[in-house]
């Protein structure tokens, strides 16, 4: 600013000098003109007037006044020209004089002001140089931000040892040379300074552990951030401040950690009073909060325990012991640690009740393990860190036949090996010393050592030696003699089984859980026409499927095998089926899961039996069709016979009518025979028709509610004539209140009439037929018993067959359809028929017919 003022003054001085020069130039020009045009006396007056006029504008007014006055006077005495010249001369002289005086004074003032400005400029430049020198110190640096997004201005430098970059573009990358915490805090402070004009003072730390003071201010629309490298006391003060904050944070962190522990922690003053406890302490003493526990003086330990701690604990020797106290009503053992310092003491209690329980349990476990090892059949010996015998079991004694006194003397491992060698119980070695050192190297090894000893007595031992982390080793002697014998026999058995499988006529292939073949026999390869290379062990079932595709290309075969082999189901089901190959072979296959997660596939060539089965099926189909044809014929004939029989019966009844004339005795007898035979034939035709309807599956049951008493009365009326003809009595036994049954009433009548008719045919004259009826829940039972000759045992199996009849002991032979119809109708009602009979014991037929829940009409299936 001072430099600018001096320049302004210099420019003003130059303007003044220029105006003076211009005035002198104009004056000279005016004098030259006067000399050319006016007389000499007049030119002199004009010259002075021009000088006066050129000096100032005030002289013009004076000259005008003089000219006016001179003009008035000249009007009296002289002419206008003579008057004007003196007037102008006087005015010019006055003006020149006044201008000269004013110019001299102005020039003096300007020179004085110029000297003052130059002096102020010099002072300002000296101050600027001084300030720049101060700013340019290596202990501070200033960053200036103008309003807006422009680049900042940098002044000064920081010492190199602070780690601050010297380049301006690197200085603002605070994360590169400041600690992470200081960099983030400084960036937030600068952002608040530039955005919200919020000043700040802070202390930051560089990555070289140097301390800097940072000040942020806003002035004149600019943001200033000053970085100051602290020295001596200020640096120490800043470091102490940082260290104080660090220690405060650490103490707060440790206090939070102690407060979150599950172990009670406390702090006391020099007088032994509580000053702080954690939440676990307050919970243990059942206080509302840690503050309440301190204020109310709740003690975690008893008086004796506290006095013992106070008397024992010192600064050099902290107290550490186990004590018991009551926590929530339970006696608990704690591991107490208490340290003493200048400001008091602090302690912590660790619950070791569970550890004590675990230790006791460990001792019991070790004792139990020792007892268990003592009962093991495997010899075990344990040596301590000095390689002396610590434990042995009975199997170890039996194996080596040691003297118990020798074992109880706790011999060393090397001594035991020497004794065994002397007794010729160890394998013969070419270099005994090296072998023994190799065996005893287990004590210096980190890994378990395993070796196989072939003893002179023919036994084979697997010796496993495991070193203990705390020193010592455990020796286990596993007798492999039987195992090796079993392995030999197993290998022999495997070879025998392999030879057996190879000579089987069945194709056998075994696959592992990964779907790869383990073994296959030649029969398998012959049946599927695959080579030994294509079915070699390790081939995946997909490759087998591709090789067998030429013989069997249906996707549901081998693909299904692959899914069964590789699934992860807990239960693997077996599978059986039949294949028919393109070559005409018919194979029976079976998928059999094996216990070791493998699967066996077997294929049996049953082409011959399949052809025979196919022929039998074709024959059976022909028989079935013949049976259907028979049923159709019987049904057709039955319908065709019913019409003429109905006519015969009708005309026979018509002949018996008195209106057509009287018949002689023989004619009447013939008409009765015709009527009886026609009725029997109609019954047979109806029975055949009913059976044909049942076989065709078109018979319908019309369910309705039928009262049992009414049903029995109706049946007794309809069968009365037949009973009278055979001189047989019907006895009906039915308890009162049986209720009603939901069934087909017409078919129930047919069932009972057929049973009574069958019994009437075999019952002796004058005997009684018994019809019993009872109910169990929703099931109704109907039983018809006669006292006839009974049915032989060999005929019981065929009594329900159609057209199976025997008139042995019967009064009348029939078509043998009665019991067959009874069985069909009872089955349609979802019931069953049971017959009991024996020679000379009569016959009892019992039918169970359930009552339908809903009355409906159904067709036989």
C-alpha cells in the first residue's frame, strides 16, 4: 500500500511539472504572435498580459476589469486600441505575479508531501521485509485460502525434522505426514473453518512423533491456518498435553474393561475405604449399582480376610491367595489378588470354584483312566520326564513277564530295553546301540513314532510312542499277530471270492459311493458286450452307461442306477426289475446296497424263462377271453331263457285256473311238475344272471334302512312253503331291539333265503333249522345251522365254487350256485362268510354284514 501511495505522489508531481512546461510553451507562442501583428508598445503590454493569463484564471477576471476600466477611460481620452493595450499589460503582469507566487507555493507543498510519502514507503518496505523475514522462519508455515475454490497461498516453512513436506502440493496431504487421528481431526477443523468461519486451536502429532501447534482464523474474507513448530517448554507442554489425553483415554479404556469383566474388581484409598468397584462387584454384594456399593460400603470379603490382606500385602509383594466368601447365598472359592500403591490398593477376585471342581474331576478322571488302562488288553507304559517308569498296566506285565519288584523300582526306559534284550525278547539288531538311541529319541521328538517289532517268539507288535508336552512319553504295544493272521486269511478269502465271482453265470458289478466301478466279472461283460478295458476298475458309471447304450438305450435304466449309487440318502433301498436288450436277451437285475457304502448290481439271463412266461401269459389271456366269452354267452342265454320260462310258468298257472276247464288227475300232476320244474329253472337262470352281473362289475346295491325284525319276518314267510315241503321247522333267535341295518334289502333277503334253502336241502325231516341274528357295534351277524350230515373236510374248500354241488345226503340236487351267490352278495356289502362243518356234525354258515354309514347306491367293481 505504501509503494502504491508513493507512485501516486510521483505521478502527481510529474503532472504538475508538465502543466508548468505547457504554460511556458503557450506563453512563448503568444509572444511570438504579438511581435508579428501588433506595434512594439502594444506587443509589450500583450506579452505581460499573456504571462499573467497563462498563470491562472483569476488574472483573467482582473484583466477584464482593467480592460473595462481602461476602455471607459480611453473613451474619453484615447482610442480603444490605445486604452486596451495598457490595460491588458497591467492585467497580465498582475496575473503572472499571482501565478508565480501560487506555483512556487504549490511546488513546495508537493515536494514536502513527496518527501513524506517516500519516507512512509521506505518504512512500509522495511516492515514488509521484517514481516517476511519473520514469516520465512523455519518454525512456522501459513496457508491462506481466498473465498471460493481457488488455490491456497503458502508462506514460510516447517523444520525438516517434523516430516512436513516442503512442496506446496504435498503439504495439504495430511494423511501422509501426520498421524491418522491428527490428520482426521485437522481436516474436520479446516473444513469447519472454511465453511462456517469456526476458529480453532489444536495440537497435532506427525508420523515422526513431532508436535505442532495449529491455529485457524478468518480475516477479511480469507481463511488462515498457521502451523507452528513448538520448541522447548511449549513443545514439552504440548507433549505433556498429548500424553495426558493418551493416559486419560487409556485409564478410561481400562476402567471400561474392568467394568465389563465378570470378576469382581475394587479400588481402595490409603485408609482402606472403597473408592471404585465394577458391576461384577456390585452384583456379587447384591447392590443396586457400583456407586451404591461404594457409598453404602458393601464389602465383598469378610473382616478377617480384609485384615489378612491389609497385613500381608506390600508394595513389593502383592497379596495372592484363595479365600472363600458367600455370593448370592452360595459359598464360593475365589482367587484373590491385591496390589498396594502410594494412593491405596486395588484387588480382583477370580471365581475358581469351577476350576477346583475341574481339578478334582481331573484327578478322578486320571484315576479312572488308570483303572481303565489297567483293564485294557493292550499293553501300555508311561514314562516321566526323566525317562523312568511311572505307570504300567497288567497287559504290559503279561506281555514282557516282568517282575513286579523290578517295575515298582521305577526303572529307566533304557534299563528296561537292556533287560528285554538280555532275556532275548526283543528283535535282533545289527547295531544295538544305534537302534536303542533311535527308539529313545521319541523323548526329543515332537511327533509320534511308530514301529513294528517282530519278536523272536513269533509275535508282531505295533509299537507307538508319543512324547508328552511336559516331558515323558507313553508307549503302547499293540499285538498284531492275530490281525496279520486275519489279514492273510482275508486276502485269501478275497481271492477265493474273486475267483468265485469270475466263474458265476450271473453278471456282477460292484460300484463305490463315488459311482466308480470296483470290480466286475466276465459274465457281466459278456451280457452287456463290453470289453475289459471299458469296465476296468475306476471307470465311472456314466462311461459304463455309454458303453452299454448300444445294447439298451432307454434313459431310465443305467441313469437310474447312477442316481441310486451317488445319492446321499441315509437309507439306500434295493431295486429289482427286468431289462430286454436289443439282442433279445431278457435280464433280471437287482441293485443291492452293501454295508461299506458300495452297491452291487447283478444281472441274470432269464431269456428262456421269460419266453415261457410270455407263452403262459398269452395262454392265460386266451383263457381270460374264453371266460369272458363264456360269461357273455351265459348272460345272453340267461336273458333268452327267462322270457320263455316266464311264459311257461304263466301258461301253467293259467291251466290250473278252473275257468279253462277241469283237468284229470294225471293232467293236474303233469301241470304241477311243469310248474315246479319251471320255477326251479327260473331260479337257476336268475342265479346265473346275478353271478354274471357280479362278474361284469355292473351290479348295483340299493342301500336303504331296513328293520331287522321286519326282514326276518319277510324271510320266514317266503321260505315257509319250502320248509313245509321238506317237513323242517325254522327257529329264529334274535334279541329284541337290534335296530335297523343300512344295506340292500333285496340282496339281504336273497342271502338268507339261499342259506335257509341250502340248510333245508340237507336237514333231516322233522329237524329244526336255526337262524341266529346278533349285532356287534355296526356289524350284523346272520348264522344258519342245520343238523344234516355235514360237509367232508376235503369239500370245505370248494363249497363256495360255482357249479360245485354234491347231493350226498341232500334231498334235491341243484346247480351249486347258492353259496357262491351268498359269498358274492356278502362281499359286495364289504362283509365276509365263514362256514363250519364236519361229518355228522351239521353245518353252520355265518355271514358278517357291516351297516353302511350313509345310505347310497353303489356298483360292484
